[in-house]
C-alpha cells in the first residue's frame, strides 16, 4: 500500500457577518476541495454569534484555489477576506535576554 502525504494549508476567513454560521460558510469551501478542519469561534458575550472570522484547513492546492476564488466574495451582506493564515507570534519569555547576558 502506498501512502502519499499531502501538504495542507490553513486559511483565514475574515470580515464575516456576525450572523454567518458554519452551515453557511463551510459548504462554500467544500465545493472547492477537501476541508480537513474548520473552526469558527463563537463570541461568549453573545451566544450564537460568531466573532467575525473562521479558519479552514485544506490540501495546499485546494486552499490556494479557495483563496483566489473566494477572497472578495459577498456572504450575508459582507465582503469576506480569504488568505493564508499566519502563525501566532511566539511570546518571548522576559527572562530570555537576546544578547546572552543575565538579567540577574
């Protein structure tokens, strides 16, 4: 049996209407390829309302096509932004000194 590892890419989907839900958004991306993960965080202060963004993970080629075809699409009255997600910046430990010296 031959296994081929497919590289995946995480996509950031922004400027969503607060009323947009996963059942509306996820199928749009599924039309363009395989969705391996989909995350739309909800706002704890407003139950049932999303926070205005979502993340979708797809094979790289599907993700690139989704970015090209869906960035600027209007959904629920908003023009969405679709691009490659950026890694969270690692928080630096204040004890780590860049020049190698000690703080103590």
